[in-house]
């Protein structure tokens, strides 16, 4: 069981870093392509970004990242559930986090460009639905994990981070724009903090 928790914790560390790295590299390499879709990193930060990266020359990398990072999040959710299985809200929080991971994987269905003149495609509708589910399930799981983490004194800071990250979801998924950058940064901090704390909890500090 200790090995399982350790592997889950490292999944929580690796997933967000992998996702952020892919976003940064592809955003740089595909900048010209994304501009043709109407994207601008400052004035139109979420115009077909990051989903549009999967439509560019390196799109297969973005698609693979959606799948891999989603599955890593599911595994991380399982680890958190096992570590806090005695907490009343643990199963609830972990299920919704796992659903968020599945929704992230489903984002592998390519999006329809906003400026497309054709009718919506099936894969585009699936992508949009997965994006909505991702936001909703993350919000619920983060709020719930805040209460789960409060059951242990050493995790009190993680509870605050959970609620702060949850608060950043609403503007990022509604107003979008630069607010989405803050959400991604908050999510990265939440995952890293929770994963590192989990490693310490099982007596296996990261090397």
C-alpha cells in the first residue's frame, strides 16, 4: 500500500508539471498557428487556447498530454482517497477529482475552432462538454478536499490552498481571459503541495 501511495503522489507531482510544460512549449512553437485562430496571449488569452494547440502541427503532443495528465490525476485521486479514507468526505472528494481527470482525458477529442464557419462536429461537442464537466467536478472536489484536509492539523495549509484554487475556477471558466492563467497556476500549486505533503505523510520525502 505504501508503494501505491508513493506512486500516486508522484503522479500528482508529474501531471501538472507535464501539462504546464507541454502548454508552454507548444504555445511557443505554434504561436503563429494560434494567431490565425484569433489567439493572443494577453488580449484573447483563452480564444481557442489551450485546446486549439491540439489542432496545430504538434497537435498530437497536446492530445497525448490531455490523456496522460487526465489519467495521472485519476491515479492521484485514488491515492488521496486511500490516504484519507477515514475522513467522511474523502470518497466524495476523490470521486469528483477522478471524474475531473477523466474529463481532462476526454478533452483529447479535438475542439472546433471558434472562427469555423461549418456546423459543430461531434468531437467538438464532446470536447466542449468535457470542458464544462472538468470545471464543475474540479470545483466540487477542491471544496470537498478543503474539508478533508482540515481533519489533519499538518494539512491545514492545504485546505486553504484547496479553497483558494476552487475560488479561482469560477472567473477562469466564465470570464476566462487572463484569469485562466491564474487558475492553471493555482491548480499547479494545489497538486504539488498536496502530492508533496502526501509523500511526507507516508514517510517518503521527494528526492
